[in-house]
């Protein structure tokens, strides 16, 4: 996960057997994969983009989400350390 000035990038990978080329085409055309469709819809709600790539070495899902315009007071609140539990 990385945050750039105007986007957040998220990448999840595994080192499994991958997705067959036929199934990957179906997933990319949004014709299959209920879990993938759900993720794609959530990413769309935030005006983001999602890509699924796969090979015999595993699968990678990449998400790019735009971040809202910066608000210094909000940013400062987000960077404050969280209190520790006692």
C-alpha cells in the first residue's frame, strides 16, 4: 500500500497456481467471479480502478483510488499517533 499526493495504491499478491487464461478473460470482462465483482463495485464507488493479473506464479490485484483534495486540519488529525491501550 502506498499513498501518493492524489492517489492511494493497493496491491495484493499471492504465489499460488494463478488463474487460467480463460477464467482471467472472463473475470476481466466482468462475467465471472462474484468476489471479484464485489471488489470491483466497491472500488468503483470510490471512483477507483482495479486490475487483476495472473500467471502460473500467482495472482495480483491492483487498486488505484483517488484521494480527495487535501484539508490541512484533516490531514493533521489523521497523522496524530493513536493513544495506546492500557
